[in-house]
C-alpha cells in the first residue's frame, strides 16, 4: 500500500510519456533510417525517415501533441481517444513499412538496380522512431482509459493555489481561525468588557 502511494499517478506520468514520445518521433524524421552497406564494406548510401514517410510521422506526432494539450485543458475523453488513434496509426506505419525492411538485402527503393547486394542496416533514426511510436501508441492507449477528472488533474494541480490545501485543513475550530474570527468582529463591547480591557 505504501509503495502504491510512492509511485507517481498515471494521470501525471502518461502525458509526459506521450509528449516525450511525440518529440522523439518528430526528431527521428530528420535522421537517417537505414544505411546500405555491402558485406564487409562501408555504407554506400542512406535514406532518412522523412524520405520514407514524406513526413507522415511528423504530422501524426504533431497532431497527437495538439490533441494531448486539448485533452489536458478540457478533460475531454474524445481527445484522449484521438491521441490513442494517432499513436496506433503511427505504430502501424512502423510495423508495416519500416520494420520489415530492417536487414533487407538490396536497395529498398529499387531491388533490381542500385545496391543490389547491400544490406539495409538500421540507424539511429530507425531506433528512435521505434521508441517514439511505442510511447505514443501505448501511452495513448492507456490515456484513453482514464476518466475525465483524471485527465484534467495535471492542469488543475498547477492552477491550485499553494496554500489552498493548508487553509482547507485548518477547520473553524483551530485556534488561529477562532481567535481571528473573534478579533475581526465589529460588534460593540458591553460595559463590563470595556472595563476589563487595558
């Protein structure tokens, strides 16, 4: 039970995970996905993720960030579903278009010409894309399971006044409140009370 209290809550962790995944995915679009390397030789050519997707991943990641911000601002569950859907599309593109080409022999654009004996060796852009789509897809899926109150919790916590909880914990029976309430009264004092005052 104590361990569960120490762990961060899902409504705070998931938005950070999704945002990081989207940023990583955007960055991967500008990096090399594969290098074509003949056996025992040096890389002869390369291709970037942007060349392979025509910046589709960048568009999906950017839309997911916008949907995430709207979800946090409004607590909208449809917004969370949109994040999950965009992440699922990005994951499908990676699984169908990119993953099968890792380690493939030949030029990925034209197997009959070019570097027919070269291997498509995954580079940093490929691995970052894999991390980004996984964070976006699985984080978005988990985000869609949260309630509207949980979705709105992160921004609500930021807007909350730092001393609001402390004031709420101090009830009307606390000494400070009781004394303050009596001293602030504007009721006239009776004769004996006036006499007792210094």
